[in-house]
């Protein structure tokens, strides 16, 4: 890898920002592109406080080919691209499917075109366990078939993976990382998950309820076929997730194969129910949470957790942080906003 420069699309968002910090600390030079449509500059300021200087940041839309082309021309050559930029709310995608298909597919296609024109061949793609739909068997391996997606968001990730698999035959080397449920924050409490408006993800809703921003937390369903009736997920610390991107990039750097498409599950391999997570949060923080049971939510999958053996073996990556670490870091991040 002649260049240390890494293009990070969506790098001002939750997972992207943590990956930028890990890249810098590993000696790389990330260049962030983000349109700030689902975030603001809060995490960029947090990155600056952690690393001691402003990160290289360019505001723009990955669907804008002219904008992306200028970034490649003026900031390249890039050794690798990490593509986080996408809309990601399951619930919102059910209500507004067309904007999800338009943004998530077009941004990827445009990026691939610009990569090809600028002879950049290595890509790490931000995928999701939602590609599996409701799996027949858990824990889920990468060989599990794609079932019908439970939401338009999940469908866009399935479609993006098909696009990547097909275009990998043109000389690209692509790793798709299938995230399970990222939670947590940087231990410094300088960056973390920062939803705009009402949170779509569980943990920020928990922390906002605990601190008093929300009157109560609704658990969507307690009548699933699980031990306590609530949905089961695989919760993984965002820093573990970020470090897997670096491991994936270095995996590509260490091989000579062209026309490569690989997928990896990123999870702990442990399923935790929503009600169990609430109990763990209360235990680790000492804060009692006001929650109620509500009806099931459209688009939710009953039970899914990862078999991370392939990432453990091929990438040499293992999740290091416990779920208690992640919940405590999320709580410290939430409390950092209290003046």
C-alpha cells in the first residue's frame, strides 16, 4: 500500500467517526466525506479533541459524481475506501422506502464508478445482519441464505451486496462487513452515538430515558418465541467494529488476489434480549429505567446473532469489549451533555 490515505464516506456518523479515530491511531490518514444529512459536526469536533487536530473533512453527497471525482483527484491516491454513507433506520425505511432505495443504491453505484475511473480497487463496505432476514438457524454464518428482507433498509443492503459481488469481477477487491448491533461509545466520552430527534436504536433510547430526555422506553413486543418474549440481538462495541475495518483493509493489503468479494459477520456470537439488555444497563449504571411493553414493531426480526468464527480466523479479529463496557461507555457519553 503506497498511500496511507483512506477515504471514509459517512465519516462524521457514529461508526465512521470511531473508525476515523482508530485509523489515525494506527498511522493512517483518513479523509472524511459526509453530507451531514443525518448528523452534524459534533462528532467531528470530538475526533479533533481525541487526536489533537482537525480531521480532513469535505461536506458533500456521495450521489454527486462531480463532487466525489474532485475529492479523488485532489486528495488521492487512496489506498482504500471505507463506505459508511447510507440511511440506516429500519423504522424510517418502512415509512419512506423510496428515499432509502434512491440514496443507498445510488451512492454506492456512484462511488464504484469514481473508484474505477481513479484506479482505486480496495473497498470495505458497511453491510448489516439485516441481509439475512429472519434466519432459519442461529447463530448465523456467512453462508446463511438471504431471506426476504424485513425492511426496505435491509433490502438495500442485500441489493448493495449483489452489486458489489457482481462488480468485484472487474478488478475490485471488496470486503462486506455484516454488522450485528453496534452500541457503546469512545471511552473518552468525546464521541458516541448521536441520533437527531427521536432515537431509532435501542441503546441511545435507553440512555436518553435514563437521563430524563425521554419519559419512558417502549419495548416492542414481549410475545416472541424467546426465553423472555423480547427480541434477541448480538450487541457489539463500536470500537471493536471500527477495528475490524482496519483488519479487513490490512487483510486485502496482504494478499495479491484480484476480483475478490468476501463477507464477514461482525458480532460477539452471544444473543442478548432487549429485556436482558435493560437489566444489564440498570446493573452497570445503578439507574432504574422506566420502560413499558408495547406492540411488536414492523420490520423487527425475532432473533439473530452472529457466528463470528470466519472473522476471528481470517481477519484475526475478535470482539474485546464486554456488553457491560459498551453500556457504561454509552452512559458516560450521554452524561457528557449534561452541563
